[in-house]
C-alpha cells in the first residue's frame, strides 16, 4: 500500500524516502525519545528530493531477502473527526453505498442521500474494523510459497474465522513464528498502556506491520536494528526472526485530555479504539487452533477462508 510513497535511498538500502507529512514527522520524532522507539521505524529527518519534501526513515525490510509481510490497520474508527463534521446529505455517497449493498439504505436515505459519517461507518462495518477494532489490509508472501492477499481481497475479511485464515496464510504453518509475534504484541500493549505520549495522542489510520522470514542477509559487518527484532546478530542457522512495528502516523494528533483508547467513539471525544483493536488482535491470535500450523492443510483452508466464493 506504500509503493507510490516509499523508495529506497540510493547507496543506503537501510533507509527509505517517504512522502513527507508533518504530523508523521512530529509523531516519530517524539517517539524516538520514548520506550515506544523500539516499535516504530527510526527517522533521519526531512530532506528535499527532486524539489519535493521527503521523510528519511529506517527500511524495515532491509535485511530480509524473502519476507512475509502483513499490514493490519488498527482502530475501530479509521476516519478523522474533521472528515465527518459536515452533516450535508450526499447522493454520491448513497450511490457508492448502494453499489456495495443495495439493501443497506433506508427509504428516507434513498430519497435524501446520506452523510459522510453514515458512509464511513457503513464502510467500516464491511471489514472487521467496526466489530474487532482492526482489519487485515494486505498480506505479501514470497511467490514460491503461495499467493499474497491484495488490499481488494482483504475487504472480504470480516469475521473471526476469516481473520484466522488470513493470519494462518501469513504464518504458513510456523508455530514458532506465531509464538514470537504473540510475545511481541503483548510487549507492545504493555508499553502503550504505560506511555504518556500514547495517552495524549489520537492515532487514526495507523497500522501494525508484521514481518518475518528464515533467510537473512549474512554479509553485514555489524547488526542493524533494521534486521528485525530478536537480537543476537545477523548470523545464519538461527530461528526465524520477527518484527512488529507501528507505522503510518499521518493522521496522528495531540489530545488535550488523556485518551483511554478503548472507550466507544462519540463525536468530540477523540477515542479511536486503538487498544480495543490491539486487545482483540491478541485475543484472536491466541485462539489460533493447532490445525493452522499444519502446513499443507493450513494453506488450503486459509485460502478458502479468506477469498469469496464465486458462482
């Protein structure tokens, strides 16, 4: 989902340029001075590239040759409050909604149109964002292992069985990787709940980036934090390494009052359900059944779980 906004820095494959956003720059700069710095990409400031501003940051895939990558959007509200303040009824949004589900609109709405808030909440219900507080955005895995899950396909993942199927497809039967991710997620939650920065920031549209692989570059002169969490250098013949990072802070803003990150959203309270999503993600991850770690069976079942049937 970042092909147009990210590119590797020439001569520095451990760094990437990302299209500049002031909110993201401020958030990451502040996070570098907290314990949450271990869960976000490092930054090297703003640069002008070909006349355009770019944020220079850590390439989280630097050491991975054939990575498994999963983007999970966190939060039960994925739109900004400013987006839905206008209560004007719009027929263009009504048309979009009816193209997706002809039976969703009421008779009154069919006559007068719908508000932006109504449309955004309808869209969130289609995925697992409204019900679970998170949704799988996409999964990328090496071609020789299987098919990736595109952003378009992931829109159909909206119940726990399908979510587990998506997770299983990403994990490819590797129980050890599953356990490492679980440990990492629980550590992240613990640090978030202690963080003053987190308690005073509304984080909308952010994702958790999951990365793992067995085969790492061995040619580095010294370890680099880009080589995924796990420590112990970058030598071969070791267990799969995993990483989970908070990414995408373009819609992050400071809150004058502390946020709970679990309370239901009401206009003006700035709650986005970040911890609700993380709680449910961890709970769903813990419920992964043994069948998901039998490789051959897992692949077939996860594929059928996450992709819609066709007539």
